[in-house]
C-alpha cells in the first residue's frame, strides 16, 4: 500500500507510457490516466524520465509537487467513491455539479491539505468532522 517516492513515480510513468501507446489500462491506471490528461502542464515531465526520477519539487523552489497534486485528486475520488468519511460523496457530487470535477477537486484540496497538515502537526488522525465542515463551506 505505501510506496516509495520512486515506486509512485514509476506507476505514473507506466500509465503515461500506456497512454502514449493507447494500451488497455487497469481500473486504477484509468483514474491516474484521467488525472494526468487533465494536467497538460505536467506532460513534459513524463517525457523526461531520467530527470523526473531525481527531481525534487519543493515550495522553496516555487514548485508544486505534481505527484502530491495528482495524488490528492486520486484521494478525493477514492473518498467520494467509498463515501469515507461518511457524507463526502454527497458533498463531492454537489461541488462537481456546481464547479465541474477538476475545479471542485482543486477547491477540495485546500480542505484535504489543511486537514492532513493539522493532523500531522498534532500527531493525530485527521478530524473527519472538521474536514467535512470545511468541504461543506465551499
């Protein structure tokens, strides 16, 4: 379940290669492919595999980590599909109806990131009620 940075990047690279070759995708690969395709700003990264494997993406460099960003899209879609935390599926559908999937997920990422940051800072599990309340305010 938990993978190293290199393993995660390799999964994305494999999906990128399958997209280019128009190969069949496994269900999770299809989700990743959709997320890659809605982020054309990251496509050039995948074409330079050697550099990508070694590249760090730090806020100090003024860069968003594309793998963290795309991973948050995956997390939100998985949360909505499983309705965990309970109630997120309805919130997700409501936001998607109003903003479209990509914009809704970007808005939701703020709440997800905040929830994870607070949990890590306090060395505790994320507060699901606070997370859902943040999402409902969007």
